C-alpha cells in the first residue's frame, strides 16, 4: 500500500496539527483531552476511507468516463453531423496521413510526463538517503503531481469529445474520407444538410471521424502536455545555482517543440482548419492552467514557517545537482 499511503500523506498532517492545538489548550480545561482523541481518530479514519473511496468510487468513475469516450470515438454514441456546401474546396483535400500519429500522441501524453517527473524527483532527492529511500520519496512526489496531471488530462478529453460531438464539423479531407452520397447529386452552391458516407477505401472509423474536425484534439492534448512539463520543470527543477543551467531549458524546448509540431502539422496535413487548431490551443492552455495552478498549487513547496510563526530551521540538503539550505518545520 506504499503508493496509496503517498496519496493520503497530506491528510495525516491535519491530524497532527489538531493534536498540537488540543495539547496546548489542555492546561485550562479537561474537556480538551477527549476532543484530541476524537479528532485524532477522525484523522486516522480519513486516511483509511480515502483509500477505499479511491478504489471503489474514483477509479470506477474514471473508467466509466474513458469507456464513454471510447464508445463515442467508435461511433456507438451518436453525434451531430453538420452539413456542407456542395463542392466546397476547403473540404476537398486528399488524405495523406498524419505527421504525428494518434498512437505517438497518446504515448507521449500519457507516459512522457511521468517519466520526466520521476527522473527529476529522483535526481533532486536528498543524496544522504539510500537509493531505495530516494526512489520511494521520488515515487510519492511523482504520483501526487501525476494525479493532478491526469485529472486535467481527463477533463481535457471530456470537453474535447463533447464539443466535437455537438459541432460535427467536416474536416478538410471530408470528401476524400467520407465520399458522401449526396455530394454526387448536388449542384452549384447548394447546402447539403444530410448525407451518408459511401467510401470503400477507408475504414468505418475514419469515415465517422471525418466530421469531427472542431476542435483539434492533437493540438489540445499536445499543448496541455507540453506546457505542463515545461512549467513543472521551471518551478521544480530550474535554478541558477545548479551545476548546469542548460539541461532543463533543453527539455522544456523539446516539450514545447512537440506541442508546436503536433499543432501546426494538423494544418499542413490538411487534417484541420486553422480555427480548429486555434480552438484546440485555447482548450489546452485553459486545462493546463486549471491543472497546474489550481490542482497542483503552482507546484508550491512546504510552507517556510512553523506552526508557531517562528522562522524555520535550516538544514543542508545535498543532491546530485546542487547543495542548498532548505526549510525544516520543527515538530
């Protein structure tokens, strides 16, 4: 249960603080002693219940959301299909594949951040600890941040799929992928409100995806992932006192470059209109701000003052990258 203990470590600190308050006030009243026992027991119950709530409620809900997203992508959940103008040149581009495939995008979005966070949390762990202790500490911190990241990612996914389903806008390669039946009989600038795909060259999923252009999912997910990694490194890893000041900016550049390539190639590959990419970019930025600033508290560290408001004690921390003085809260 080591990983689950990490998820509940923040709640145990609340129980400790209430015990300190009760002990301080007990000199004037005997009624404070039972209060301390009750609150201490509540802290222990909170830890135990949080684990079961995670296993029995949170995880099943996440799985249900992911299943619904999968059913929508496969076409089992119906979505709106917007019409098109007959012979619209903006929908007549040939399909030539994706520069950044969906598989590559999902692999980077799901596994890229956790690898970066685990490596850097391990590098910045106290060198006085054993490797096993450092690995446990790094895993706990990585899990706490990755939990916030995944929450924002799922939020991004849900908003993305809902908007795609409501808008139903055709892609620039719509005529090539779908080959709508009514496009063969319409004339002039006639608007065609309904159609049925008749293509035999592309899979049923590709035909169904031909009217899910707005907004760009590649852009939204890659921007969210790239910004999250870059800001995490800026807040948790970058410091002018480090022995090297170029490693972190280089990784940030790689993360942001991946976001830019994934976004711009959606236009050059004629997989999205430019306004689809712009909307995906805005969605990615908004969900990044929500995850990083609201959920992750802007990657803030432990408070620099103790419970009594006095200055914190200073202790030396030696890591693989730099030596520094950090604040230690007295018990």
